[in-house]
């Protein structure tokens, strides 16, 4: 009569079998993760100096052999600061008038606007005579702008924007809502006197983050910045924005706005968001805009439906590698010219990030793996339910 024999295992055999299984899991898991790795280049080195002008501006400097000298000026005066008694649209009108005057006078300065900052980029010749003349004329613009009444009336045109509507719907009653251009009613209420008061209180050196880079030494850079940014006789506005209440993602007209944690004092978050942006740009070739703020960053994705289709499947290691190379390329390009260095320094300055931030960014790129992308999809791109 046949008898079935159950196989038996000693405790030693069972322990050995478990150990082998664990090793195989680790090996295959590590192999999958390694497929997304790339060979990392050395971290670019920056020779950075930091000081404060007599007028209170925070300045970051790094020398760079270049044909031009670049200065970035970022004032805590963005459209989120257009709170009573200043009407919505005040900052937008102000930079339109400043840019108009700069163009008329052929000054090498251009202004842009973000939620937190009025931003200016100055491009200077290395010729001493030309440089001094331009610095004197730019200082006049920064401290005593004409703010032409005639052009003020012309500048009060509201240009309809789907992004502005989406932005307002996302941030609603919070300061970040704006709207950036204001409304026709709010803009019509703005007069030259109110623009002057806003300019004097908010475009103040003590509310300024600055950077400078070019073929000059530190002493020359300090002399230039002191000449450009003397003390003001007006008091600076003390109001600072605080961390806004978190708001959910919003979608309108096939465009999505994803609010994220801001960049201030948060190098790891800044680096992770930058890496994630590279993944998005690799997966989704349509337009992607990343607006960095002190307390709230904003990711705008056009062609939302196409993007959703692109991220449905688990990310391929080749996409991870491609995104890492893009991120390394972008980070390295920030140290190639005086202009790009000045733009990097101003970000580090205004967000209170360390001067060795590139080391954090390269470490983040190196360690980033596909599991982080899956977590990000859930955290960032979950469609709100109504």
C-alpha cells in the first residue's frame, strides 16, 4: 500500500531558504532601482560672497568672466501685496510704467512681476564710463520714476487671461489670488499718488534681495551696489506675507494649477520639486510653468487631459534617466554665464537657501527613483471632487 510522505525541513534549512529569498528580493529590487540611475558629474562650484548694503539690501555676488555684468533686483512688492489701501493691479501698473520709462530712456533694465516680487534684471557694460552712466540713470528710475499720468491711463487695459482666471479661482480670497492685473474697477481707482506711495514703501532697499555677477571683484561689486542702492528717506512697509492656507488643485479650460509648498527655508523641497518638474517635462512635452513663491509654489500644466493619459502607466526607468539628465543639465547651466549665475544667486538669496544648494540638488537627483514619482502623482495630481 502506497504511503504519502510529507517533506520535512530542518529549522536550519528553513532559515537558509528565507535568507535566499530575502537576498533575491533585495537584488531584483535594487536592480530595478538601479535602472533609473545615471552617472553623476561633479557638482559645479560657486565662489559666493554675501553682504548687506548700507541701505539694507541683501546682496549675493559671484565673479564670472563675461562680457557683461548682470544684476538681479527682487523687491517684496509682488501682486500678492496689493492689499488695502492699495488696489488690486497696483504692482502690474507700476511695472508697466517703469518698463515704459526704461524703454523711452533706453535703459538696460527690464521689470517683471510675480506673486511675491517685482523683479528687475540689469545688464551692464564692463566699460567703466558707460557702466557709471547707466548706473546713475537706473538709480534715478528706481528712486524717482516719472510715473507718467498720460501713460498711466493707457496702461489700465485689462487683457483677458485664462491663467489669471484659474489663478483667482484657486487662491480665491487669499492674498495670492490677486488678480495680477486687477479688475477694471480696481485699476480705474488707481491714481499716480497711490502708485507713488506703493513704490516708496514697497520698492525699498530693506525689502530687496539682490545678486550680481560678472568680470569684477568683490570690492568693485560692493561699490556698484552701494552706488545703485543708496538709503531712502521714506520708511519701508513692514508687511510680510505669511504661509497661506493650503488649497486644492484646480482645473479650467484643460489647464491645471497645482499649489505646492513654497521654497522659503526649504532646500530639500525646492530640489525635489525641481526634479519632479524635469520628470513632468520629459513625460509631457506641452507647456509646463513653475512659479516659485516664498510661501506657495504654483505648477501650471497645459493640455491637462493629455498629461493625465501620459502619467497613467508606471514610469519607465528610461524616462527617469532622461529626466535626471535634463535636471543635471539645467542645474549645471546655472553656473555657465554671469547672467545664469546671477539668476541662481537671486533664487538662493530670496528663498533663504544655502550657498551650497547645488550639492543638495545633485544629491536629490542621484537618489531620486520611480517610487517617488508614484507618491507625487497621488499627492499632487489627485483630481478634486465636488
